[in-house]
């Protein structure tokens, strides 16, 4: 019986029940709308932040591409072109047969080409030094022959110009005594 009494004490009418359920429904609808609005605002902030980060990353990427292109241009202009000009100049100083052996294309990069040409150029310089030493010995020998010839002697070049003249040695000293 106590239970019945308790139930009778808390009984509510239909009007009050409809009013309370309408208020609860309105509160739930307001809560749902506020949650949706807060979620939308949060998602919009996330999207805006992500878009800013994508824009910054894209800008950095474009800047990196520009710097790479500029660096490539500088390397080509300041390194590769001068090396190619050095290779061409060194090839121009070499005899044609030697230049053909050291022609660019035997190595793939500019430094390899330069190394091949410099090796060939070094061989050419060594040949010139050897030929120069042989020429100096030959000139010394010729000068000794001309200076010590008993008979008069003169040399001319291909144009007919006299290059050296020696009138002949004097009589040996032992002949002066007679």
C-alpha cells in the first residue's frame, strides 16, 4: 500500500507530461543543433588549417623547384660550360691524330672528358719536351761541328738567308813554330 500511495503522490497530468516532453524534445533538438554547429565549426577550422598547410607546403615545394632550377642553371653556366670550353681549347692545341684519340664522348661527363684530354695533353707536352731536348742536343752538335771545322763553312735556311758562317780554323799551334 505504501507503494500505491507513493505512486499517487507523484502522478502527473497529461498536459504537464506533454509540456515536459516538449521541453525535453526542444532541449534535445537545441543540443543536437549546437553539437552539429560546433562540429561544423571544428571541421571548418580543420579544413581551413589543412588548406593553409597545403598552401604553405605547395609554396615551399615551388620555391624548392625554383631553387633547384636556378642551381642547375648556375652549375651549367659556371662549371660545365667552362669545362667544355677548356676541353675544346685543349683539343685545339693537340695534333689532329692525338685529338681524335682524346675526343669528347669517350667519357660520359665533363670531368671525365677533361681528364681524358688532360692525359692526352700531358703526353703531348712530354713529347714536346723530349723533342726540344733532342733539338738542343742537335744544335749543340751542329754548333760544335761548325765552330771546329778546318775549312770554311756557312749555313743557310730555306729562304737563302745565311744563318752561320765560319771561316775555318787557324793552323794548329804546332804549325806556327815551323
